[in-house]
């Protein structure tokens, strides 16, 4: 069945370091992927997306890499800041349906 | 502030009861999505409406239903509530039908006792 999972439930980094959050997906037919950030008490916030015909996309301090061969997605955050502390979800999409992973909690230590 | 408004923020009700959650999308957004977030299941897509019509259905129970009204606000109705329905319910909206950049509301925390 459709499933999206994350390799690590928690990730702790030092302020200023780069963070890499990983995600495995199972549906090779998914045509887009999205990373969301969810801070405590708030709804998920869109970070970046990538279409299945791409393997890399960059945003402001973030880069998403897609490896369709191994069905792997990653989110790289450069120069991680305390404000980046949150739970990060990857989601895979097919048409209008999104399947979310359970999330990785990122903690940034000062 | 995402521009998506959900009410109420918190709801406590007893098993067997029925509740209605309300969502006002961002101005101009035609698509509304409903999600359930629980500790053990993560974020689960429930249903999507576009301009008043149902467009996609996810893991939505038969006890749950939703609709989108002509003014584009949406309601999620949950009936015959069970303890396991306790969760955060999020609404999201986007301009078009399959817009990846959907904006989420703050959610309604439902507690069934």
C-alpha cells in the first residue's frame, strides 16, 4: 500500500550546522513530493516541493533531493537556526492526494 | 498567519456524539483539504473539495462527512464519535485543484471522552 516513512524520528544539531532529514517513499507513481515544517501548536507549513521529473530543487537555505532509483527524498537545511526547530514531514502526492510520513523532530542546540 | 481559519480551536465531547468543524479558506482559494493528525497515525488526508465539489477522498471513515458551501467555507462532520477519533483536525486551502503549496489552518483539537 501507499506509505511514506522517515528514517529517524529525532535529529539534534548544533546551531550553524547543516541538517539533513531523510524520507523513504513507496509509491513509484507519485508525481510530486513536499516537505512541511510543523512548529508546536501550529499547522504544517509548506517548505519546498519537487516534481518527480526533477532530482534537485533549491530554496532559501533549503535543498530537496529526490532519488527515484531508491525512492528516497531528503531535505537539507543550511546553517540551521533555532527557529528551524520543529517537526518535519515529507509527503508524496499523486493527483490531489497526499500521503504524509510520521515526521522527524529537529532540535537545534545553541 | 496562514489566512486559513478553523473553529473551534478546541472541542471536548463524549463518545457517541456528533460535532462539526468549520474551515474558512484563504481569500480566493477554491480548494479545501481536511486532514487528521494523531500521534500514532501521523497526518492522514481525509477529503478534498474544489469549488463546492468533492475531488479526492482519502482515509475518511463513513461516520465522517464534509461539504464545501457556495461561499467556499467547509465543514467536517464527525458522528458517532469514538475515543480513537481524538486528534487534531487540520484544514488546508489552495488556489487550484492540485496546488502543492496548500496553506494550513491552526487546527481543531478534538478530545473524545
